């Protein structure tokens, strides 16, 4: 069964600090992996997408990594800001057009 | 419009009533998805429309759920005889469908459904 597991479930950090969120998946075959940011009361917004041949992708202060051999991905946030407080969702697309979603990591950035 | 819109933003209903949720995708997007997001759970796929093809209904949890897409644009998700376990946020997403596997899905803000 295709699964996407994320850790930690929740995370609290101080403004300005860095953090790393983890995603492990068992989706096969593998097409691509996305990280989404979901603000409270909003729909998810795509941050990065990585295909099999890519092992890192940056979008501003967000850097995603992918290890397709171990089926692991991480999302690193640098110099966190209050606006980074949100849920971060890892989504894996396999051989069909139906994605598999993780449950998300809830990040709270305190001033 | 500038993005995917959904209405209503909130819906409170009584158990046993029918509800209709609406999604307006981005103009020109041929693919449309409905998802359900329950508290503490990941997004759950419900149904997928692509152009004039027959929709993929494999994610619908029961025959109380149905969806239509008129004219390849607006979509309506209908839940009949609502139950308390139907309470969730229902999200709609659309994509342009150049490549189904790498297309970016653009999500609406969702409809929060509460069944009393």
C-alpha cells in the first residue's frame, strides 16, 4: 500500500532559527515528490517538486532534498519567520494521477 | 478568476440533510480533483475529472457522495443524507493537465462542513 509518513507531527521553533521536516514514502512506482505549505483556513500551495533524478530543490528559504534510494525527503527552512507558521505536507505521485498525501507537520514559529 | 474558488466557505447542517459544495476551477484548467481533509488526517482523494472523460470516482467513500462537472468547468460535490463522520474540510484543486504526473495542482480554500 502506498504510504507517506511525516515527522515530526508538530514543531515549535523561535523566529530566526532553522528547522528540518522529514518525509518517508513507500509509493511505487515513483514519479515525483512535492512539498506543500498549508496556512490555516487555506488550501495547500506547492513549494517544490522533485523528480527521480533531482536530489535538491530550493525555493527561497525552503530547500527540499530527495533520496530516491532510501525513499526519504526533507524540507529545510532557513531563518524562519512568523509567516512560516503553517502545516507542511509531503505529497508523492506514483504511476497514476492520484497523489498520496502525508498527514503534514504543523510548524509554529514563535517571536 | 485568479484562483480556484469554493463555496460556501462554511456549511453547518443537520444529520440526514443533503448538501452541495461548489468549486470554480482556474479558467482553462481541464483537470479537477475533490479531496477531503479530516482533522489530523492527510488529504483523502475523492474524485477526479479530466476534460470530457468519465470521472475517476474510486475515492468516493459511499454512494451518498456524488459529483458533477458541467461544461468542463464548475463542479458540484453532493453529499446525501449527511452523517457526522462526513464533517471535514472539502478541498477542490485544478490543474492545466499538460502532464498529469508533474502538473501543479492549485487548491481552493476549501469548504468546512460540520454535520450536527
